[in-house]
C-alpha cells in the first residue's frame, strides 16, 4: 500500500509540474500576441453584432436596420427565391414581413468566422419562424432551419455583408395558429413590426 501511495503522489507531482510548464508557455504565447488576439475578438464580435441587427430587422420589418447590415452593392442569393442586389431583396421581402405584423422570430446559432484582414468568411446557423401567405393567399406558419454563408467586409471600422448565400437545411409548413386565443384563454402581449413593437418605445427612452 505504501508503494502504491508513493507512486500516486509521484504521478500527481509530475502532472502538476507539467501543467505549470504548459501554463507558463501558454501565458507567454498570449502575452506575445495579446493585442492581435484582442483585435480578432473585437472583429468577431462586430460581425456577430451585424448578424444580430439583421435578425431584429427581419423580425420587426425594419427597413433601415436591414439595409444597414449590407454594403450598398452587396448581393443576395436567397435559397432559390431571389438573386440580385441585397437592398432589392429587402424591398421585395418587406411587404411579406409587414403582412405578418411581427409574428416572426429569428434565432441565430453558432457562427464560424474566418478573418482575412479586412474581409471575413462567415457561416451562421439560424432557426426562423414566420407568419406568411401561401400561393392560395392563406396565412401559414413557416419554420426554417438554415445557414447564412457570408462574405463580409470591414470599411471605416464597420463590418457589413458584401455577399450572402442563404441555404435552407430543412423547413416545415403548418396551419396558422390563432394567437388571439391566448394561453389558457388569457391574451398575451405579442411582438409587432417597427416602430409599434414595445422594444422601440422602451429603448428610445434615455432612462
């Protein structure tokens, strides 16, 4: 038993020394590239912020917010529905978003971001719900899981989309649910389009 205990103590001591050695090495590495690492993290966060603005713009049918996520000459290839200038896509999809009256939600998943100087390759997963009309002019609930494949550029310290390809990985259509019925018979506050949605009034206040 005594020998086993000594072996275990020796193993722990060796492992502890190894962790200390690795820790010192990694700390030195971080110190040498600290400024570059901070710049990289800031760039990635700015890119994610652009994607978040797009998500709110879609859900709230906010024209200015949507267009502000693209450079003026940016292009959009939207899952076989649209090919052309991104700003034209925004104008084309707005009537549909307005019809839905804010019954929409876009959730962003993980983003794989490859920084290439003033450019970036970005792949972002998303899940979305939208109340839209089908070909029979009847409202349905549409659920989509997909990805945004983006070429993004930084100009004057701002990141925006320069080229986007939207891919659907799956989707489901269903009958439009009657939200007016509420939950257990009690109506609930529902989201809406800009500037009616509560977020616009709340965030317009300075305090």
